[in-house]
């Protein structure tokens, strides 16, 4: 691999400042246009359910059992048995697989709580799906395990702002991408540029010292 003179590289970058800035600003502008006019806003609503018996006395065995059931319950939430009922009740024009991709289930900080999140282009629909899913999940647990240990802690609410669009954050991200892309393009142009730009380059090519040079003249004086 040919050695790269860092001074020449730095001088080359200085000579390409205009191209560097143009590429960086261009990518930032394209990113902003995408975020403001093309990217579809998605809204996320979530409901939280807690696993716990309605009995007044809760033993350590109950707590351990509920924690062990968190992963199982997460799968029940996204099961066809639950989501098909959600589709029917809300009259959703959507297949089970599509609805399943909109629903995510996570345990909350290794506790007995489960967060059921739903993302959709319609904030009201996201809220309704989350709440109805939680209700059917609770019914199915009672039916499958004959256990009344699922209680809804927080009902979902409709969000006013989309979670996937954050223009200030996106500007920073696209700015960094622009810097990387511009640097890459300028570096590649430098690496494959075979033109001679200095006496030192000639000496490196022919492996002989240069005894003298003739300056270039144009009409009106020295260049």
C-alpha cells in the first residue's frame, strides 16, 4: 500500500473545504426534508400490568412464581389467541402478523410488572389496541391458569407527539453522517489522485534529487 503523506492529505482537505461543506450540509438538508415531509410519524402508547394475587396475603412463593411467569405471559400477550380477539373487537383491517409486529412486551426493571406497548400511525388506535390487548390478556390468563393474578396498573393514553421523529436529534445524527461521508469521499479522491503537486512528489517518484525548477509565467507576470 502506498504511503500517505499526512501534510499532503491535510493540504488536500484544505483545498476541498467547499466540497466538504457542500456534502455535509446537503446530507443534513436531505435528512431534515425526510424527517419533516417523508417520514411517517408513529405514536406509541403503553399500558402496565402487575402480576399479583388479589388476596390480602402474598407469600414469597407468589412473588417468585409471578417473576418466573413474566416471560410466559409476554408470549401470551402476543399470541394469536389474544390478538385475534383484539382485531375482532376493534374491527381492525389488519392481519395478525402485522398487529403482532406493532405490539412489544417488556418486563419493567426485573419486577413483576409488564409493559405492553403499541406503535401505530394513529395515536388513538395505538391507545385502544394497548388497552384492549391488556384486557384480553388478563382474561386469557384466568382461563388458562385459573389464576386471578393479573391487574392493570396504568391504562394507555393517546400520545400527542410521535416517538420516531426528533428533528434536533436527527440533525445531529445526519450532520455526523455528513462529516463521515464527506471525509470518505475527499480521502478517496486524494488516494486516487495521481497528479503531481509539488517538487517533493517528483523526487519521490524518480528517486533522484531535483537540481532546479522553472516557474510558470503567464501574460501580465508570474503566476
